[in-house]
C-alpha cells in the first residue's frame, strides 16, 4: 500500500524480500526455504534451523523497509494518509472475515425461477428467429452476426451436407455397407437475410457487414417498432439478455463463491488496483451487485442474525463535496452548506424550468451529465444524453464555469501542474515519441499520476494527457479514494466496542453496509451516522484541513440487501 501511494498508484504488490533489497538496501540473501518448496517439501518438513534463520531475516527486512518507508512517507507528505489507511486495511480484513450472509433456500428458488423463465424465453425467440434464418443454421441468440443479420440484413455463412452430383444426378455407393446410399460432402453455404430495420439505426462495427446490436440500439429500435413482429423479437431479446446476464454473471457466478461452511460470500477488497486510490473488490465483486431494477438476486443477501437487519449508509453528493474541498469555490460550498439539491438546481437551469417542476428523470439525467462535465465531458455528449439542442448544452457548460469560477481555476491548476511536472518514463507511444508522465498531489498527500497517450482528431494524431483523467482523478481520489476509505477506518476503530451489536460487511465506494441485531437497529443508526459525519474533525486532525462543509449521510434499513440499495 505504501509503495502504491509513493508511486502515484503505479506500483502493485511486491514481495518483502524484493522490496527490501531493491529499494531499501537490505542485504541480498539465499532463498533457502524456496529450494525445499521447489522440491515439493512443505514448510513443516524443512529443518527448523533453516526456517528460523529465514524468519529472522524476514523480521530484519521488515524493520529495514518500515524505517525506509516512514522516512519516504514524511518526505513525500503522505505519512498521515498511509497511517490512516492502516485502519482501513483492518476494516476490510474484518469485512472479508464477516462476509455477506446468503439465504440458500431463497437463492436456490430465485435461481430456479430465472432458469425456467430463461428457457421459456429462449424457446419463443428460437421460433421467432427461425422465420428469418433457415433450418440448417444453428440458432445462437448471443451471436452478434445472427442478430445483426436479422435486424439489418446481411449474409450468414453455415456448413451443410449436400449430395455429390454427376451430370446432375446424385452419386451412390456401389459396394459395401452403404451400397445404394447417396454420397455427400460438406459445403460452405451463404444465406442472404433481408433487412427488417431501417438503415438509420445502423452503427458500424469492426466487422464488415455486421452492425452494432448493443442494448441501447435495441431500445431505440423498440420505441419505433412496438406492435410489429420485429419489435416483438427485439423486446423479447432484451428481456432474454437481461435474464441471461442475471443467470450467468450473478447467480452462477455468485454461487461458486458461497462458502459451504457458513453460507456466506467472503469477497476480497483491494487497495492497490486503481489509479485514484478507490478500493475495488474481487472473488466475488461485492461492489458490483445488481441493482433492484436489474435483478432479484440481492433479496437472498440477508442478516446473519435471527430477525436482524442490514443497514446501508451513503454519503450525499460526496464527489461534489470533494470538488468543493479542492477548489474552495464559495458558491459551490455555500450551496452544499445550505443543503441545496445541486443536481435539481442545475436541471432547472439546463431545462429552463422551475426547480419544483423538474422531474426525477430530468434530475437524474442532469446528475449524470454534470458529472460527465466535471470529468471532461463535452456539449455534444451532453446533447446526446439529454436530447437537448447542442446550443443549449453549450450555454449550460459556459454558464456552469462562469458561476463556479474557482472550480474552473482549480481544473486549470491541475492541468498546468501536470504539464509542468512532465517527465518521460522510457516507454514509446510511437517511433520517436516518448510517453510523458505528470503528477498532481492533493492535500491528503495522495499523489496522482497521469500518462500521455496518442489521440486522433480531424487535424491528425497528437500526444497529450487525457482531459477526463485530469478532471476526474483528483476529485475521485480525494472523495472515494481518500475520505471514504479513511472514514471506513474510523468506523472500524470506533465500532470495536460495539461488535456485539453490529458488524461491517460491505463497502461500495462511499456506501457502508452493516449487519445488526434487531434490538440494536436504533443504536447502530445513530452511532454509525455520527462517526461518518465527523469528516471535518478527522480532516482537521490528520491533515490540518479546515472545512465547514457538512458531510450528510443517508441511511436505509432492510431485511435484505435488495431493500437498502
């Protein structure tokens, strides 16, 4: 973890011995135990004197590395960040141990329901698609080539056994066991499918003659072809894809990860896997459980306590607050302090309506486009998302940065700092083109690394840093990379004396999931919320960062994970 932060999230996991000798001047030593392991001899069979010598050397290497890392952390200004992350590491270790409880009976019933529905849907779709493709072609609903051909027209190739002809007559076996039977051979056949959808829905792919059949395109087609036969096919195909992913990714995937000893999943949380410091999760990915509108899977994730509850705690607008912390923009900060719904306010501005007239859908669209804007999005991409005129989106962007002038200044400072710190890393982007890297450090001590890449435009090929990364990394790094993880550590530290009441079981970027006994729900709500809202005190203590910004936390109580998402 320390080396990951020192290198601006560029270094992964090193062995203690390699790190000690390569970076911290420890003496190179023989790999005595490895020699036995290579021969298939387990540690318990290795002579005690060799094991003790190796363990003693590991202790000395650990001391050497620790002293060196403390010195380096203080020099780089990230000592307090790494120290605070120690509690975060303990928190994730506890969450991995606690795991998420699976109701196996409910899980099996839901999985069976999905399996049956999927089979019925496939049967209906096979019959529908057979109207467009001949019998010899084996139907594959996951084939992009077949779906593209059915919708947009095209050529499907298949292999068919056909009779061997001679002078127009089939050739027969004259002798042997197959005497009298017609001789056949396998031939490549091309079948041309006529288009059922207009050309205006076509989006080219890398494969000539095959067009994109992504869900977004199918949904657009469905709007215009509802009530028609091809519209029915598209509607059922979308439902099939949803259920197929539900089964293959979630049910089948999660089932493999359920421990038979306690009927729980015990995911791993990774500190050194992202460029911004945000935690990731694997085996299984507990941060990518399906939303309620996508699947019922999470109904089977329940409390381990009889009558117990799961509680989810979420920071409200954490990345917006992170931007306010970094930019010190008084208008943005003032709106946060007032408790303004910034996304609804921006929606009123974007759609030219009163705030009270903004629909939830318009607010959600504006929230997404605002984040895209903050992360380098453009007016054309905003116009495509919202369906609004390009000029209106351009005016919104110009007005946004005119209103939040310190936000604009902050982003410019990031760009200038990264460009001014540019060095090369020895890698080639092209012949005679070295890759440049630049760095930016936020107030927690987090060092962010940016790498140049080749970019194509109408004017040709150019080399430069990614604008979305320049705008995204600092905000995501300070909010979900640092603050959220530091507060996870704070929650772990302050929850130890209350482990008889609740346990930490999951963490999703800026959301904290706890499993609590029924009689302790009220206490858990008050205690966890109090800890998570103490961010200003923690920032002051760790980094001497003063802020009046409130860190509001929403909570939701439920019988299952489904209820709190």
